[in-house]
């Protein structure tokens, strides 16, 4: 049947086009990670300090959940969006307190980079994560 073959050819062509688009997207997106990432679900809070940072006068806390973590940073889902980008602390009860900066944000999801050395953070991770 000609109509069936036409539809089959059209579907095959669409599949090939989608495959080419997927290949192009994959070549554009290369993960730029130096440290292995581990998926976790850990309670956490992000602390932001205002006014005199040395005295830590005014503190704002936003609770959230760490979704993945590496020796260099973490992805955190927060209960509310934040405007602050630098001079923050991520408090993770399982690990400790880590000074950090926000490197990307999508609504209430943020990507943070630790300001401590990766070796220092790794030593904390090695205590609680298997095979880090």
C-alpha cells in the first residue's frame, strides 16, 4: 500500500532528523566536571549574612534539599528563591558547614560552588559516601 509506505518513510525521516538533533545537542553540551558527583537527598539550609559580615549580624536562612554533591559543589532545591550570589554558607547536618557561592539558578534550584578546597570537602564526603 502506497500510503502506508509514505507514512513509514515520513516517520523514518522524522526519526533520523530527531537523532541528528540529539547528536548536535550532545556535542554542544559537554559536562565540565573535575570531580565525581553523587546523587543524594540530604536536608540542608543555605545561610546568607547581611550588614557586618564579620559579626554575622543579620542572618537569613532558606531550607532545602541537596540533590547531588561533589568535592567542588552541589545542586540544591530551596524552599524559596534567593537573590544572593556570594558569601553564603551551606549547612548540611551530615557533613558540616561549607562557605559557597551560587554559580547558576533556575527558580528555587541552585548550583553552588564551594569556596573551600575540593580536598577539604572531599575529606568530609569520604566519611559519609561509599566509594567517593
